[in-house]
């Protein structure tokens, strides 16, 4: 059975993979090869999803953790401001058309993002998993899912699912079926099917009820 923390793990894995690919493309462009188009195509949607995720954490996860272990969340909120700065530097380099500056910015962004996500997984979400009740965890994940604007949900699905492995895809779909009304699940699964393409058959094998 999927648990709320599976949603966090899936998003964290997607952030790691996408930013790694963006950084590799930027490095390639800085060496005079292809890659700049990929960076320009990916970095905005990456950061938009990252901001929505971080906003959900600050509004719902951090207060829940503060109730059980005070003075923990502040350090993670400061990390989020550092991620904002990392994006701003990348955005400036892209707008300036500076391949070397872009590569330096993506390298820094990638390092800091991984450092932050690993710290959250090892510390913040360990506290969340061990000290926050399961019903409260489900409620928090449900609230976090409502942070992105409704008209941008297809963009989130289309960004997220191609970056996920089969286990994360399965967990996400199982969570959708637990927290969403049936009509919303039906539309969301339609979007997932479009996003994963040939990977849909693997999902159906794992969750036959979604045929």
C-alpha cells in the first residue's frame, strides 16, 4: 500500500533526475555542443514545480513538524530561499545567452538542490514519518496537491511522470486513488496515460483496476 511519504520521494526523485539532465545539457552547451535548447525548454517548468512543492512544504509540512520537534523547519525554509537564488542566477545566465554562465549556474543549482533534498529525506521527512500521525500525513499530502493552480495540473503530470521509475509511478497512482474523488481520478489517469506513453501497460499490470 502506498503511503504519504511516497509522494514526497517521487517528487524528490523527479527533481534530482530533471536537474541532473539540465546540468548535463548545460555542460554540453558550454563545450560548444548541443544542449542549450534543452536547458531553455526545461528549466522554467522544473522551477515552477519546485516552487509549488516548496510552498506546500512551508505551508503544511513545516508547521506539522514544528509542533512535534520545534526549531527544525527554519533551516529548511532558508534552504528554499537558497534554491530561489539558484534559479535567479540560472535565469539571468539564460537570458544573457551566456553558455558558460549557464553551466556554472546549473552546476551550482544541481549540487545545492541535491544537498537539500538528501537532507530533507534523511532528517525532516524522517521526523514527519515518525512523529506526525498517518491521518495528518494524508491530510497534508492532500493539501499540498492543491497548491499548483488547477489549470497547471496537466503540466505537473506531464513533467512528473516521464521522470519517474515504475515504482514511483505506481505509488503516485495509488495515492491519487486514495486522496482524490473518483471523477478527478479518472481525468488524472487520462493525463498520466498520455504522459507515460508505452509505460502505461506496466502501470496497468501493477494496478489492474485502472484499465
